[in-house]
């Protein structure tokens, strides 16, 4: 299986939104499943690497703070959609669910 270092090395050739690469191409170049590429991206983000990505632009390393901000907004919106679905499944208002996330345990 490919490593996060191998992915970071490959992404070092994809700096900036205009140079993004799709997960399918990354998986092919690394010889690993697409799901593993996504896991490696998460690992790199956990380590603080500015790995950006959207379905439209693919994955890339942020060239500007604006690109990083756009990716953070994309991730936040995606998370909010998931939380909205959870609220509907639980049949509680989203603000109540969000409030519960802030309660000390």
C-alpha cells in the first residue's frame, strides 16, 4: 500500500487549484485503491499539510491562503450537510443537535 509520504511527494507536483489531480489518477499513479488515497489525504491533513481538494479541481497543495480558505469552507459545508441529515434522522432541529455538540461530557 502507498504511504502518506509517497502521496505528499506526488502532490508536491500539484501546487495550486489549477494543477489539481483527481483521486482516480492519484490511485493509479500510487497503485492503491481510491479509498486508500482519501485516507492518506486525511492523514496528511491531520499532520497539518495544506492539502486542498474538491470534486471539480481534484487534490492539490494550497498555493495561497485563499485556496486553503476555500477548501475549509467546502469541508465545513459538507460537514453541515451531514449534520443536517443527522438532525432529520433524529427528528430534532439542527440548532439543538449543534447545541448538543457543545455540551461538556
